[in-house]
């Protein structure tokens, strides 16, 4: 089977931007699955995760004094600030979604354990009843065997 052509980094980065708009949390697994679906190749693991990390890594802040001296336009500064705020909000949403999922999972485990703990005394009582019935059956067997001799 022929190997699919190598997808340029720019195309992968463009797909990352597209998927980040659709998903609160973009994982490497999700990105590689989408690459497989669209282009027939998942891409190299280390390359894809490197590009994903580069695309989602926080960009260093430029000190205000250097922007004023560089003659940067206030509109571009505002756009950069808005982008940083959007990225910070995205990171916060991803963080909250992750912890909400873990909290839900832990609550479900506690609920299951509480249910099991409530059933434990009932099961212990049933076990003792079965032990008594078994002891009575052994006694009856012994009595019947003694009558046969």
C-alpha cells in the first residue's frame, strides 16, 4: 500500500487551530485521529505532539516598554492581548473540564461504595443464615446415617 504524502507542518498547525475552535480540550489522540480521517495518515507521534505543544504553548509576554519603542500599533497590541486572554480562558476551561470529570468519577465511586457498604450487613446476615442451614443439613445427614447402621 503506498504511503500518504508528508503533510507540511503548516497544514497540521492549521488543523490544530480549526479543532481548537471545535473542542474545549484538543488532545494529541484526537488530532491524530482527525489527521487519519482527513489525510490517511496519523503523522509521527513525536512530530504531532511537538506541533500541538508549539501551537498551544503560552507565548511569552512582551514588556510594555519594548512595544512602545518598537512603534507597535495599539490595535495590534489590543489584538495580541485579546488573543492571550482567549488562550488563558481556553486553558482555564480545559482545566475546569478535566477536574469536573474527575470529580464526577470520584462521586460515582463513592456512591457505589456507599451502596455496597449498606448491603454488607444484609449479606453478612444472609451468610450466617446459610451457615446455620448448612449445619442443620449436616446434622440431619449424620442422624440419617446413624439410623441406617
